[in-house]
């Protein structure tokens, strides 16, 4: 009898792995759970689950639905737009099904565990914060940790607390905890940021996460690439528009490519998979063709290298926030980080 039970459990596990399903899937992520809506509504619900917060999904008993996300970073405005979109598609009696991370439909209510409110680690100049805009499980239950590093504004604006890019939702929905690497702009110099990044990744390893992904935008992405000089810190690096030398016209642009060559030459993390996204029209990229060639050397210095080089229709230094980038590349970045080849 016990052998039979074990075989059933193993079969279910193999089925889940083959279909991408999770045995411990939070109710919010179950696209089969919302009532009334047809298959195309469930497909749209999956797209909704990749959106930043605030976000609201509304539906009606007649099968209509509608959603909205991040309307002026205002939860009330976002909810009003979602209900309006549901009604616009013919819905009568539209009501909210999901709001941010919770299901609020009567009889199906479900709220996720709260992320820790206090920093996971605080040091002079930086801290690790569990981002409460993402589902949280903790190191014992999570599939891994995605450490997100924000950029650094040339004007010194404070980017601490900014929401990680939407592609990170693919990792969170698959079971990764999302942890922000927040840095004080007053002391956030490039080499200091790299040293802090190494400490932050080592902290996540110490906490027992099964996998660790280092991701970031602009200077945060640059720091993640710098951490490749220390083996064992990250299983994957996802660098979105890496930069550390200011926009075109900045004096530092003169040595930007040389510094990138040094990063690539010092990479020692042969067990780490590395993905980089460059975008056309990026004012922080001194020479897209040369940069692509320099980064290509990582093919022989990593467990796998993926370059998303100037994807069509996506432009500028902030291309990673474009919905087309999320739609095209978020699932394949997850696949790549975990060693699967399909997708990109």
C-alpha cells in the first residue's frame, strides 16, 4: 500500500513538472478558479498575473471580465478602471475577483502570507527587503530567491523601494521570493555597490535558498555582472540594460567599454547562467555592436549565456519595463535561469 501511494505521489510530481503546475499553488495563481469566465478569460487572467501592482481583475456572472494595473500608482483608480473595462465588454454586475495579491470574490477569498516587514539584513548604505508586492514563502518553502537591484539615477534620485520590473513576476509566480537590494544614493558608488551585491547574495545563500538569481536594471544590472568574479554566489544573473557610466556625452562614457571588458575578463562563475538584455536607442550604451561582442565572451565563462540584443519594437534604457518585453521574454528568462532551453 505504501509503495502504491509513493508511486501516485511521484506520478503527480512528474505531471506537475511537465505541465508547469505547482502542487502548492496559491489560489491567486490558479487560472481555473475564477468563476464564470470562458477559456479566453482565463488566458487573459494569466496575463493579469504578470502585471505590476496595484492591479485588479473584475468579472461578471455573464462571463465578461476586465482588468487594470498601475493606473497612476493609485489602487482606487486602478479598481475603477478594471470595473469599467469589464462593463465595457458587456459585463452586467461586474465585481472584483482579485486585488493585488488577494482573491476577494465572495466565497473564494484567499490572502497570501505576509512578507517580513523588517529588513532581512541592514548594513551602512544598503539593505535587503522582502518586497510585499510579491507573493512570499520564505527560504524553507520557496523555489528560490530573486534578488532585484534597482538602477542609480545620474541626478541622485532615491530609487529605494521602487517596484521590480514585471518580468520578475514570472519567477515569483513560479515560487521564487522577491527581495529588493536597496541602496542609499548618497553612498552608492559603483565599486561599493558591487561589494554590497556580493554580501547580499552570500546572505541569501546563508539563509538556505535552493536557488539564487541576481537581477537588476542599469547600475543594479552592472553590479550583478560584477559579482560574476566570485563563484557560487548566484545560479543565474539577469542583467537588464547594464550601465554604470552615465548617458552619452558623459566623460565616463570614454572608458565604459573597457570597464565592461574587465568585468567579462574577471568572470569566474562557470556554474552561473547569464542573460543580458540590450535595447536600441539606449542613451547609456556607448556602442551596441561592441558591447554585444564583449558580452559574447561570457559564452565560454558561464554555464550558459543568453543575449537579448535590441529586440524589435522595444527601445530605450527602460525597455525592460515595456509590456512587450514582459510578454515575450519573462517565461523564457525563467526557463533559461533554470537550465531549460525552450522559450527565447
